[in-house]
C-alpha cells in the first residue's frame, strides 16, 4: 500500500473517493476479494481488527494512589510521629482510618478505566467475506483493509466499509451518530466535508443492518475505525476531579499549612519560655492531633455511601462515590435525545386523509391507543379515506412486530413499525388484511425514486388489483391527479392544501410519509410480468399523510421542568435533524431565557472560539453533532465554570460521558461503552430519575456541610485551648489521648447520624451552588469560629474552675470534656431536622418531623460511651479521667446548655438547610 493510501486511511476520506479509486488504493478485487497470502501480509502490517486499550495501572499502584490526598498526608504523618514517640495505640487508630478510606476508594473505582474493553467487545462479530474468490465466514478480528464484506439484514457491521453495491440497504447507526432512524445507503461519492451522519456510502463498525443487502470494502479496522477514534477520545478525555474532591483537597492543603505553621509557632514560643524541646515537641503534637479532624474522612465516606444507597433505591446506580455529590452541584445537564429524552420508538401522531386532520394517542410500539377527530373517537365506518391511508401503510410494508421479554420490538425499519402499530390500534392486522388482499409483487424502496410500491389482489374483486404506494411527499404528489374525500369519493387533487399540511407536521418535528393507490383492471395480465416503475408513473389516487416522531417521555418532560425550576440548565445534544430536535425541545419545555436556540454541528464547526463559547452558553439544542463536538461542548461549558452532567446511551456519547463532571448512562438501552465511561447508571432508563438523583445529591452535600460544621468547631475549640494554654504557660486542659477520643469516637458517633438526615422540603427550591464557592464559605467559617470560641471557653473555663476548686486535675479535665460533649449534643439537635421540628412544635407551628431515628440513636450511643469514658476504671487508667457523681453530671449538662443560644444565633445568619 502506498503512503498516499495510508494517509487517506488515517484521515477518513474514503467517502469522497470513487469505487475505482478505493479498489486501486487497497489493491483488491470486488469479485474475488483478497487472496489469503495478501490478507496475511496485511494482518502483519495492520494487526487484528480490534480496539487496543492502553495498559492500565496495576492494582497495587491504584491502591497506593488512594492515599494521595492532603488530609491523609496529615493523618499519616501524625500517625508516624505517634509511633516514633511510642504511642502505638494512637498511631494504630489514625492509620486505621486512612486504611479504611483507601480500601473503600479502591473498591469503588477498580473498574473505572474499563471503557476501552467495552468498546472492543462492541465491535467483535463474525463477518461474511469474499476471499480467494469464495464466500466464507471469518471472525471480524481477522478482517484487513481491502477485504470485501457482504452485508444482510440483521448483520452487525464488522469494520468501516466503503459500500460498492447496495440493494435497499438500510443501516441503524444510532449508537454512533444519534440518528434514531435507519439510514438508507448508496454507493455514490460524497463531498469531502460531508458530516459523519450523512455519509450514506459508508457503513461503520458496530452499526446494524436493518434492511436489504450490500457489499463493501474494508477501509479501516480496529483503532482506525470511527468507533476506534471514539476509543482514543475516551483515553484522551481528562478524568476530572469532582467539585467535592477539588474543594476537599483545597481545604486539606489549607488546613495542613495552618496546622504546621501554628505548631511551629508554638514550638518556638515554648522554647522562648524556657521549656525543653521534648516538652514543646509533645505540646506541638498534641496541638496537631487536636487540630486535625481525624474523623472527617470517615464521615465523608459514610455520607457518600449512604447517598449511593439512597440513589440505588431511586433507580440510579453510582459507580464512583464523589459522583453522589457532584450531580447535586450540577449547573448544566447535557442530554442525548434518542432513547434518553425520547422513547426511541417511532410513533404515528398525526394523519391527514380526506381533508381531515386526525390525532393518534398512544406511544411507542405498544398497539394501544385511538385515532381521534376533534378530540373524539373517529367514526370508522364514515372514514373511507382514513381506512385506505392506514391500509396502504400496513400493506406497503416489509417489517413486522415481535414481543420479546414483554416488550414490543420492530424487526425491520422503525418507520414501517410505526405504520403497523397505528393500524393495530384500530384493529387491523396484516395477517387478516393479506388474506383478503394477498401481495403479488413489490417494488422495493430505492433512494432514486423515493417510494415503495406493492401489488395486491382487490378484496371485492379478485380479478382486479390494487397498487399501494408510500414514499416522500414530492415523489407521491407528482404522480397523483386525484384524491379521496372523507367519504371515499374521488375529487381533484388539492396540492397546495396538502403542502400546507406537510409544513404544519414538519414544524412539529414529524417525519411525513405520503400514501397513494392505483386500481389495476386486469391483475392477471400484470402478473405475467413484474411490477415496474412505469405502472405507477401517473394516475395515482392520493390517500393521505402520516406524520410520525420518536416521542418524548412524559416523565422526562416533568423532569426537565423540575431541573429548570431548580436553576439547572438543560441542553439537548443529538445527532438527529435540527428541526426535529428543536420541535421536541419545545414540546418538552426546554428554553434558555424563554428561547429555544438550535445550532447544528456544521454551524459550530465554522465558528470562532469566542462565538462558539457564546453559542454553547446560549444554545439549547445542538443537532447533527459528531462525537468530537459533543466532547468539545462539554469542555467549553466546563471552561466557563459550569458543573456539567451528561446523559447518553450510545457509543457516540462515551467520550463526553467520561469528560463530564458526571456521566450518566442508561442501564437498559445504553451500550456497555456508555455504561463503562459513566459515573452513574439509570437502571430504568428514565430521565425523570435524574431529578431524584439531583435531589439526593443536593441532600448529600447539605449533610456534608452539616458534618463539617459539626466536627470542625470541636477541633477549633481543642486547638485554641492547647494553643492558649501553651502561650499562657498553663497546664493543658485536655490531653492528646483525650483529644483523640473526642475526635475519633465521640465525633464519629455524633456525626454519622447527620449522614442519614432526610432531604429538606426546600432542597429543590434553591439554585445550584456556585461551583467556585469554597467548601468553607465565609458564612460557614463564621459559624465554625463562633462555635469554636464557645467550645474553647467551655473547656478552658470548666477546667480552670474545677481545678482551682478541687485541686483534682483529672476531674477538671473529665468535667471539661463532659461539658463539651453536652454542648455538642445541644448543637447537634440545633442543626438537625429533629431539633428544628421540635422547636417549631414548641412555637405552635405545624412541622412534619421526618425520620430522625438516626439522630436519636447517635445521641443515645454518645451518652453511653461518655458514661463509660468517665465511670469505668479501665478508661480512667487509659485516658486519665475521673468518675463523676450525679451533681457533677448535672453541672456539665447545665454548662453545655448555653450552646442552645449560640446555635440559635448562628443558625439565624447561616441556616444549613
């Protein structure tokens, strides 16, 4: 093969070449194919016809990378220092937290990079080829450029083919291009800039033959195919961190710098006071342990895991933990149309016959529904023109319906399936009709003529014949001189009115087919020869129009509206025609500032960078877009600071699904490629489930903020206490092991219940969070500071009071800790829905109390553990605590009570719900 040929293969220009040029470049013969010897040489050069994935990271490396988080650095260092000081229990607990987090992350993301393997399986099949002049079947992996492949209805296309011979060949490329209707193929050369979805002389790997036969030359295999190019896009796509992980990393790094800076300052000040470096080293470690929220990673993991469980109950399976929160922060949802927003089942919705406009109820291939005239069931006996129009669609038809696994499916062309269904809705079946009017001959659909015709015996007179014709409006009308009125009488053709009806249907996004018939006086004579195009060149009787569409899901319409009300932009990205996509978008309520702007892929390709960015921001519908453009649209939105969710089900959606902040695949209709590239899978293929997922995502983030707002003030109070004690040269009111108890056992026991908090009634009434907003917003920082100061006063004040009045330092520390825990219980109630509901009831306000059993259990466990902490001798020895009497317990409870007032003040200025 010449260098020029290799360049053409790489640049995917085969659709532009003539058949002769293709055979010359690939050195093949259309009649005999390649020889075995030539095929073997090409296989050595080009390799197997399969997609190759880059080597993945080893399991050990992927596990070690789970520790690559700043907050975990702090914990690992703290554990190492504790071990160096001989405090192995403390070190073991801290390391245990990091290990648990790493194991959970490793298990959740172990399959995250398997999209390429799924792509490879999507194109493996057997192929019928001509080799050595003989027809044979070989595994698709053995194909090489230049092989001649034979295609038939039901085949999966094994490689990218330049078609050289077709007979009524139609190929479903929806998984690659997003076009829901099978594409009719031909062999004519096309312009170089012809979009992928319009390359009618090509058949692409992974697509399916729905009708007809064909022959093609293999022009690309493996990674060189269009599917292979998508594979490379997936590999090139950036595995973006989610908003939560980005904010959490930034928070952790900031916390690391602050802790190290203050610890160094303490160490220097202590040395200046005359303390030994060993004492100050211990104090610095105590400060670091008090400042590090050891329990926070575990709480975050638990909160996300609970979100995963809740989403699973609402038909959304999450593959990566942070994706739970990400969808809740989404500002834009980019949705594929076919099969995601729509049923992926062509449905007749409008019929024009006998100068009457009929509407059809029912959706999809289920033969249930009615034909209505002026919103009333049609009088079938008085609708001769309607009857003839429906009969024409049923008889002039090569497809049929099958019920598989309880679902109706079309074997053949989806458009013809829609014509069968509308006939079945009024009780007409093909079997019964063909008994009365058996088919005698057929002219298959050909793009040159734009129609299909069938010859039948006439039911009323078996000597006569009836030719039924269906096709494009232009092809049918120019052959008609008459039409039927509502009662079935012949009247002159009113072409102007018919064109007006066609325009009205097209404006609704309907695909329009026209129907006609012709009576043959002597059918026996006609049957002595085959039915010919000349037999229907004129004198046809126009019967009517049928308008069909892949209808939107009713649940999806509500979901789109709910998302827009929640401040989330919804954009449709599809490979379908712009008019159809825009009409569906309007019917579903899509809009941006009241407009439904639509752009095609070719328009986007001609735009400059700034113009493109504006179009993507303002556009609602993006039609006829290639896989690369879907990816670029997502990237452009992300570059403007948007948090993008992308839904889809086809191979063509995979790169954009992986690039998006959260990719959402359909579990039923979705390809394995789309599922493996996604972060979340909808098990019911229902766009409406996205609304539920958004709800849960927002609830998860809200609960995470509550957890942070609950944990950090304790660390703040503890670290302030230790810092000020060192600066004032006082004894520490709380020891490092006691700090560890508070930060690990007490914090987790009281914080984990916040992860079970049910959704707030206002969760979908708020706009999406600003993706640029830090994890610790100014208002949240003020809250944490206020509660931290109260905790510091409580710890320091109780410790000094009890130490000075009793002289018992262990008792002083114990009562300081128990007063702090009492205050924490009151604070927990103040930020939970249980506390809000109780306060509302006390004020006489009706308030529904949601499931708050987790908060109650958490408080009960905390009380029991704190009793053990101070009353059990073993704990007294281990943690240097002292048992308390009833009066001392009551004092601790009363000292924590002012937290109610502090909480009420901060809740007023910074409500967490």
